[in-house]
C-alpha cells in the first residue's frame, strides 16, 4: 500500500477500531475469556502491544512509501514489517539524536508555510519518523518473539508438585498471524520443590514471589525454556505437538495444559481480498472504521493421564503425559487439540450489511459472534 493512495489510512483506521473492540471484549468482566483461566487478562497486554505496533507502522508510512500486508491470507502485515521494526529498534536512539524534537519541527513547519506558502512535506516526514522511533523505543511492541513470563505459581495437592502458569507471544512469519501461548506446567525437580512447597503440599506461607516473573520461575530451566518457546512457536505445529515436544525436551517439566490464541484472519473493505464474498459486502459500509471483520481461534490441549517414570539398572524412562485429542470432532482432530473455539468480532454497521445480504448465517457458521456497538460488545449474536 502507498501512503498517498488512502488505502493505508483506511487499513489503519479499521485495524485500530478492531483492536479497540477486541480490548473492550476482553476487558469485560462478564466475558468468558476474562473470567475463565486468566485468558482475557493474559491476552490484553498483547493487544496493547499490537495497538502500539500499528501506531508505529502508521507513523512509518508517513516517511516511507510502501507498507505490505498479507491481502489474500491473514490480512495482517507481512512478516518483513515485523522484522524491520525489530531491526529499527536497535538504532532508534542513534537516529532520534539526529532528529529535532516534535515541537521544534512543528514550529519549523509553521514558519515554512508562512514563508513559502507551501506544505512542508519533508518536515512532516521527519515528525512521522520521530514519532515512529519514539514508539518503537518504548519496548512495548509486538516482536517476532515475546519472551515467556510466569504469572501464577501454585502446588498440585495430589502430587505435591509446584506448577506455573506461563505465557509468551509469537508473530508467525509464514502465516503472518500474531499468536499468544499460555501453558500450565508442573515441575517435578527436587530443588524447586524444597524451595516452594511446605509439608502440607501448599506454597510455603512465608514465601514471597514477586509475580509476574520474567521467564519460567525455575531458573534451572528458564533459559532452555525461552529457547524452546521460540523454536516451537510456529503456527504449523499443532498445540499437541508443541506440548509433546516440551514434555520430551524437559524431563522435569510436565505441561498439563497448553492454549494458543491465534488472531486473524482480518478482513478490511477495499484493502484485503482474502474473501471476495466478505469484501463485497463490507464495501457497502460507509465508514472505514466500521468496514471490517476480525476473527480469532482459541485452541487448547490438555493432559488426560501421565505415564509414571520407570527406573532400571540399564535405562530409565521419565514420566510422560498423554494428551487428549477430540477425535469425535474432525476439526479438533485436524487442529491437534482437545477443544477449540472460533470467534468473530464485527462492527454493528458491518453486521447489519452482512445480515441484509443474507450471507451472515453461512459466513459466521461455527463462530461465536461479537458485535461492536459504540463502546460495548454484544456477544453470541
């Protein structure tokens, strides 16, 4: 997209509106994602990162000509944009030092207009670059990989193992999809049990753990877990495969539940062409900020049993989890999950257009639909 065609502006307006609506839905205390298993609270900071990232990209379009998105597939920016942003972060401070502050540049713009009776495009581009570099320097953007963070620690009273709730983020390069992972992991290592668990199989009462903790709580495995999460974050890997890989790579870490929140595809009128049927209907909506449709999928795999460790003179077999795949549901079996949910978020005007077209039922088949109306989201329409 070129900045001077208006397509970029329409895309950013619709994406900002979609992320704002998603945040409203997630922050609603009545939302099932908010109330159940911390999912809403975990995902909101990643939505904040996406909003900051799109604001940065919007400023970047102000001083560079082109911005590419995955028009035919996810509707999200191409992975090269994510990599470029990450590379620019490394030189942001140096580049900022060479650009005047925004107030100075605005004053220069006003002076230029008065003296030359022309619009100072070069100064406007400098302001856009300055704002872009300031945005990406805040370390709050959606990077290709966002390091794991432990947000909850407890003890399984049945076996006395401590367990952690950990989350991390990945922007998948091949499918151009932002994703959030969330895992519940038991730890059977003796050292951490002595540190955390009391004789009553509860966390020691005098223990102070300043949550959230960057990385996996157990420092013995923290670095290895970071490496694992980055190498096993691709969308092409099913949640069951990722859980099995984790179980195999770490003898003392036992993933009991793994969730993956996959954001997208995103449909925007006049910009994406990932569905001719949806695009044609959305084109009838007057305002860009109301002419979009955002979908997401929540996938889950959980352990249904654990085979015990076996110790012998010549070889040993560590404990291994057996994961449930819902084979009675063909789509769940295809995804490699125990369960999944498909959601669609759509502005009220766009929903009316889809409904009036007679296509709403087929387009939203299998989805739970959430309609944005003002600052409210009406769910399960």
